[in-house]
C-alpha cells in the first residue's frame, strides 16, 4: 500500500478529522484493523485528493473494522462509549454519534462472518448484513494522511473497492439504497479523472485505440478491469449476476432508473446509463481474462 503524501488536512472539516482520530486511536489501541468506506471514502478520494466535486454531502462517516469475533467488536464499542466522545444513535446497532455531531457507522467484518460474507447481529442474529467484497476492499485500500502535527494516517477504500461494496449493498436492500445507485453512477462517470487518464495512453491504451472509442465511456471500462483485479471469484460472480440482470434486454432497469434519480421517460439518459453498466461489464470480463493468464 502507498501513502498519498499530499496533505489534505486543510480540505477536511475539523470535526471530521476529530472523528477520524478518535476511531484511529481506539481501533489501534485494540489492535483492530479498520478502513474508511462509504460516502466518506468517496469524498476523500475524489474531492479532497483529486479535486473532483461530489454531488451530495457526507451525512455520516462509515468505518469497517476487521475483527476476530463479536466479543472483540463489542469491546471496541464499549471502550468508545466509555470515552464519552460517542453515544449510541437510534436503534441501529452499528450507528453512533460523536459529541461534535458527526454520525458514525462501524461495521464489523472478518472471522466473525457466518457464513462467509454475512454478519448477523447478536443476540438474535435476525438482522443480517452482507459483507461480500469487504475483505478485497480492505486489502486494496490505500493509506492516506488526513492530519499533520501530529500525523494521522488512515486506510481508505479505493474506488474499485467502493464500487464493489456499493453494488452489493444496493442489490441487498433494493429499493431502499438510492444513494448507492447515485454513488455507483458517480464512480462510473468520474473514475478516469481520478488519476487514471494516463492509462489510456499506456497500460490500457487498447481502450483508446478502439475504433468506437468514446472517452465518456472509458471510466466504467477501466473501473471494471480494476474491480476484476482485486475481487475474488465468488465476489466477481455476485457482481456479474447483478450486472447481467440489470442490463439484459428484458431487464426492469432498476439500477439504471435509480442512478441520479432518473425517470422512465428520459430515454436518452436511460440508454446512456445502460451503456455505462455494459462498459463496466466489458471491463470486468477483460480484467478477469487478464487475471487468468
């Protein structure tokens, strides 16, 4: 993993940095690896690092913590609550609020998953959540410096990892997660601008050399290749299943219609967004073929 040495502390609001530091202090103290996911990761990568404006403000900050069992997770939460900097918020088991007003979600993954790729909140185990893709997203995360004097470095989910998590999350609770659809559209349309344009004239020049090359469709194809490079076989199969269902000719186009809140009669936008998903599929297939060589 590489540290992005650019100092972005001036681009992050003080209360957000304070929240990052709190989680970093207590997770590290408990020897629990963690990384930033969700809209916070999107904003940090695209807006703070690459100066690409995001469409909606971050309403909360999501962290994923890699724990051995529920006891380890519960000890971390108990320690956080004892610090008096956070308290539980509402009835959602993983949601908290910092005294500075920042909402915090802390999602566990790792050895406590049962079966693999699923967590079920104790004691009843009735509230289940998919963690498919979390391990790959964590392994491919990058370390980013978010504060100086003293320094604070945290792992942040990269756009390919975020795309995996967003697709799985959107599919799991459709139609409730419209924001996931918006974020998927955002990544599909901006990925090339997040440090990837040079690849079109280097490692991935075959895309630009295609007779029907369309620069606006380069982002999803590059993204698909990168998703394939980090995801394991079972995660790739799940992503392929979702994309196949959402792009086939008889599809209800649920994802396409939710991307940016589209309405059915905006035919041009519908066609364009189907194209984005199909380019993601193509890049995914190309990346998988490359991986098998």
